[in-house]
């Protein structure tokens, strides 16, 4: 478990934001891949709601096991589950239920969030590096 005195809640938020962004990217890529599939309904994640759920829930390290050799209940699953939801702007009665322009807009929006989160992570690491170097002495 990460020592919260060094990394703080910001690093947890950054980590969970990157996880949600990656899951959203996979959903959007799946929507684009199934663009010509008859009856396919596009899926998306409400980013803010998923991040709120992720930050409210307890970390998986706090789960008690009945025996030390048992796998934890969260084995192979992240500390939260992000579920895809049907996109609101889909006309399921037509064969072209995936709008490529909408999906590309979602992909671009997700990319901006991902890149800004990476920038926050890099700045956090720069601050820690500066502190380790004792301010450049």
C-alpha cells in the first residue's frame, strides 16, 4: 500500500482516473470496431460518476480473508468496477447505430482527459524528485 504521507490522495485520484480513462477508451474502441454490427448498441462510461464511485469505495487491501492462502475477493478486479452504459444518442432501430463522429468526439475528449492526467502525474513526480534532491542543493 502506498504511504499516504508521501503520495497523498492526489496519487490515488490520478491512478483511478487513468484506470477509468483506459476502460473508457476500450469501450469507445469497441463501439468503433462494431460500427457495422447489426443490433449493436454503443456503450460509454459516465466519467465523473465512475470516478466518484472509485474514490468513495474502500481500497481492496482492507478486505479480510478467512485464511491467508485464500485469494482476496478482488483478485483480478480493480478496486472498483466500471460498467458500460448505453449511449444516449443512439438510434437502435437503424443499422448504423454507431455514429462515427460522436465516437471520435468521445475518443478525443477521453484523450484530453488522459493526457492532462498524465501531465499531473509528471508534475507530481517532479515535485517528489525535487524534494528528494533537497531543492537542488
